[in-house]
C-alpha cells in the first residue's frame, strides 16, 4: 500500500509546517471567530473524517490528499486538546496524561494486530486505520504538551519551542549515532514536532504581553497555508521513487 509519504527531510519540514498551521487555524476558528472549542472540534473532526475517507479510498500516494489529512488531524487536535484542557477544566498535565495513555493503547493494539509499527511497512487497511488514529492522537497530545510547556512550566512560547527543538536535535543525533529503534525514534519525533509547531504557532499569534509576537491568527494562517501549498505542489511534481525502492536514510526501518 504505497499511500504514505516517504519519511525524508521534506516530510519533516511539511509536518512542522502543517502542525504550526493546525495551531493557528484551530485558534482562528475557536477563538478569533468565537466558534468555541466544542463546536470547532465537531466541525474539524467532520472534516477529518471526510478527507480520511478519501485517503482510505485511493490506491496510491496523493500528496494533496495525504497532507490535507495530516492538516485535519492537526487542526482537530488543537481544538480537541483545548476543549479537554480548558472547557472541561482537566488542565494541561491531566489532558496530556490521558492522551499519552490513549496513544500508547492505540500503538499497542496496532503492534498486537500487525506486529509492526513501522510506517514503511503498512500493508493492510487495518494498519492504515491504526496509523491515522495514532497520528490524530499524537497531534492532539502535542497540543496539550505544547500548552503545558508554554503556560504551566513557565518557559513561555519561545522557551518551549527552544526546548522541543533541542529534544528533536537529540533524536536526530540518536538516529545517526545509536542503535535505538528507528520506529521508536520516528514516533518520538512525530509527537514532538507537534508541540514544536504548537508553541511556534502561539509565539506568532499571542500578544506581546504574553511573550508572543502579536501577529494575527488570520495572517499567520494564510502565510503558513501558502507555504504548505507550495511544498505540496513541489512534492506532487517532483519525481516520486518507485514502489519497492530502498527507503530514504531518514525513514524508520
């Protein structure tokens, strides 16, 4: 099932762009447009289910559809996390604990069913569904972690982004210089790129009084959307490796 984007450097750039856009777009809908976290979550989950149905239906990798699904998990994850942590009053720490438990459960069930968590070895529809469930939960978890670092930890948005960026750098070093499971490193990086995008998105949009740059959610979302569209177009028209070729060096294996 050659329907998943190859894990290359471009993949990680697009992932961070999509998660940052997910943060600003989710805040735009829920806060700036005053739709609310609950209603926004329902709208965005509906959008996610629509694009997911399209992704499951196709037989090959379509960059626009794949990244629309990734973006849908990111925007829905933003409002779902905020609904849990703020509207329900669970708090960032409790919300993160619940979400990391749910993510662990999904990954555990996936491994029991498929005996692999590698994104380069998804060969069944069941594995594909587990893949997208894990992505949705990891992006929701990443929002809660990012908010926890920015607000409760006292690091602020810039400090949170710097900490997550440092952890990601450690994962890159571990990939090249240790024998740690590449699958484990992939999922660790996938989770951490979400709070990196969340804290960076908040850094762009939050007021200066709250240690942000004071840019609007509308302007930030528009710029990030344009960047993501440009990257998707590049991904679409560049030469795609044939199925069965050796994976990129940055891919989990």
